[in-house]
């Protein structure tokens, strides 16, 4: 126990009282300066030079679960800051969150959300419902409003398997913490407009897990084709999108071999049809 905490007298009371099942609320009592929204920031300068931007994420439900996929590129202005960034975070056995926007803040938010869910489960003896997870994340994003107003905007996408309803679900957010449930599919980030166009024409209600992952890669390829901030499959460096699948069996990240095979299928198809597969008219 640190001398600073002992001297302040805050740590003993926070630990000895019944407290709250929210780790964020607990941290706000014990050490509020460790929360992202209260971090020290420079008073001037562009936020673009302080943290790279995470870009395109896609998600879609399929019978029995949900697929979440993200490209690997992070940009700083017109410069590629990172070619193999991981923007997908397993938050517990039946949920995951992906980030777009200010990468440094987004990663910290995602990791804090992981601890938030783990803390709740330890305190209450049961996991938070998917609806509860969506609401809790909205509260955390709302607390980031001060940073968002300074240009450090983080827009996460939460997906999960709802064990009570037996289906996959998708939740999107706005920078002030507004929570919206999306149906069938959704995309966020700089290339989301192009990715969503691909999802509209390729999505079907009867997709298998593998087909859903393939559609996700097609959507990310279309995004990379028109948005310079989105990275497509890099066959030479063997850098491919990341794909998470959540079903009644829990969370699973598709292996690099699985994604590589799907990516090679997409690239091979684009050599014959550069604009990608078309949807049937009828």
C-alpha cells in the first residue's frame, strides 16, 4: 500500500467499504488521475501529432453468433503510423470491443472496459448481461467527453453473444456516449462508408461463420480500395485483417492461417473482378 494513499486516507476507506461493482467508480474514488478523461494534456497543438488514428472496423451477425473484423493500419495525418495494429479486444468470454479514432485513448478505454467487466463479475458472482455491458461502455465513453472536445475522439463498436436471447448483437456509439443497437451489420471508422456499401450487397441472413468472415474481408478490401487510411491484405508482409468470432461457445480469434486463406481468396477474386463480387438483382 503506497505512502501517498496511506497519507491521503482514501485507500483504506475505499477498500473497506462495500463500494460499487463498477471498477471505474472505484478508481475514481481511489486515484481519479489514472482515468483517461483526467489525463494531463498539452494546452495547444493538434491531437493528430500525439496519437495515431485507428481506422476501419466491420461487424455482422450470423445464425448463432457475430463476427468482428478490423484492418491493421493506423495513420498519423497522411503517414502510415502502424501497419499491424490490433484494434479488436476480447472483453470477456462472450463479448469484444473494437476501436476507431484516437488509438492511444481507445486502447486505454478498451483495456479499462475489460477490467470493468472482470471487476463486476468478481463482485457480483456473475457476468454482466450484454445489455448491461453496452450501457456500462456508454457511461465510460461519456466520461471521455472532455478529451473528445479536444479532438481525441474514440468511437468503439461492441459485439457479443447474448446468452439470454441466443443470438449475436452489435452496439455502436457516438462520441458523447449515445448507444445504438445495430441490426444485421455495421461498420465504423474512416472507411466505414465504403465497407457498409459492400456489406449491403453481400450480406445474407443465412451466412455461415466462414462466409461471414469472408464477407467482412471483402468489405475491408473495398474500404481499403477507396480510403487511404484503411489497410488491405498485405500478402508480402503477411499482414492480414483480424477476425473475432463469438458464439454460444464463447470468443474465438480466427487463426492467422484461416484468415490468410480467406484473404488469398479475396485477392485472387479481385484479380479477375477488381471491384469485387456483385449481388444478384433478384
